[in-house]
């Protein structure tokens, strides 16, 4: 499955990066073949492409927990970290291309800067999150995220192209780099850990994730023409994708002298999730358009592996119970169609 998706994605990259043969002058068709009788614009009849540059507001939640051993016991939740209300400002470049009215390609790339957020780090000695012996409440300030996705599929149009359906295959990757700063220790009730309640001086830890894998999805577009005004039509686009993900992460716990740096521990797991989106595009009588979009991501992993790298060079392992990621984005953009 993944090999097939990668082959399709490679074809999309070739189309975007390499100038198509039909754009070279020696292969251009004569002017009489043009539909407008003037320019002989073969490319316009061969393919249509829309680029959109948008700015957005994004809100992320990320949570993971580990057990006391590889069997998922002693206790079943030993440590749990959560990032909530992580505010991100991002830019996104989006492309949608239709070839000969039946091959549909899409690609997107976005980059965001983390502005703020909250973090909680809790440790337990009893099963089911009981006997909590350590808790810190921390802030998130800085670092970044980025996402990329490519997809391809057939295009089916109905009712004079006012309804368009595109089933698709694709491949996506997403990364988050979250930090933990301005810590405050709320609970410290064990002599096994050298901590005390109060502010945590010098806290600047990092947790960097990577979600990657193939997806299947569908896009459904409805178009409504306008008889008057500056806009030619309104397009409403619904997007749904089901993802299979290979999850990995690395962390640097900067205040832990008993752990290695810059990689104190790592996570690996397989998972799955969905991406849903709705886009409104107002198309002008020219090439330009205005786009408003809302997008939601919900990913979760199965049980995986937590690998800890100790300062003395030894490595220990335990069970990564799960990782959960939810994201919501609202963006506004300007599109150009040619």
C-alpha cells in the first residue's frame, strides 16, 4: 500500500517540478487549434491549476503517557504529559491541479510558529493515575510546526461540473516541536526524586514529534454561480481523509542530569486518524479568488515503545501506552487560477 502511494506521490512531484513537454515551443500546437482563435493556449485546455497562499490560526492539543514496564504494568500509567491550548500562527501554500478534466492532484505545505500554550507533567505510583507523587504546571513559548501532504485521484463531475467528486490516495507528514518552560512544581511527595514545590529554575525541555504515512480520502465540491457582483461563483469544498501513521518522537529533558542530551528518550508507535476540512472559495471573474477554510485533525497511536537514554550510556525501555493529537485550524487565503 505504502509503495503504491509513494509512486503516485513521485508522479505528482515530477508534474510540479519538471516543466511539462507541452509548454515547450517546438511542441506547441498551431494557433488554429486554440479554442479562442488567438493565443493557442494548449496548457489552459490541457490542465487547470489553482495556487492558494493563506494565513491561519491553529490550536493544538497533544498528550502521551507511559507505563512502568514493557508489559504495561507497575503501574499502568507511570508518567503522563499533555500540551493543551497550544496557539500557533501559520502560513500555508496549497495547490490543486486538474489534468484533462479527469486526473486530480493536490499538494500543500504549511509552517507555523508556536505562540503560547500550557503543559502538565504528572507521575504516578499507583494504577489508573492514582498515588500521584509529582506534578508540574508549565508553559509553552516558542518552537514551531510544519505539515506537508500530496495526493492524486480521478475526478468525476456532475450537473455541468457544479458537483465534483474526487476519491484520492496520498501521503502526509507532520512535525511538532514543543517546548516546556516557566515550570512550577505543584506536587513533590517522594524522596526518590530530588525536587521540591515551587518555581522550576532553568526549565527549557523539548519534545519533537513526527507523524507520517499514507492516507485515503475524498473531496466533494459544489459550485454556485452568481449572476451579478464582483464574484463569478462560490465553491464549497468538503475534504475527508483517513490516515495510517508511523509515529516517532525525541525529547530533551534539560534538567535531568541522569539522562543524555540532546536526546533523553524517544518514542515509536503506529497509529491512525482522520483529517476533515471545509473550504469556501469566492471566485472572481478574473483569475483571483478569496478562500476561507476550517480544518480538523484527530490522530491517535496504538501502544508503542518508550526508550530512555541514561547518562551512563545504558538504555532502558518501557511501554508507550498511547499518543493523542487534536488540531483545529481556521485560515484565510488568496488564490490564483491559471
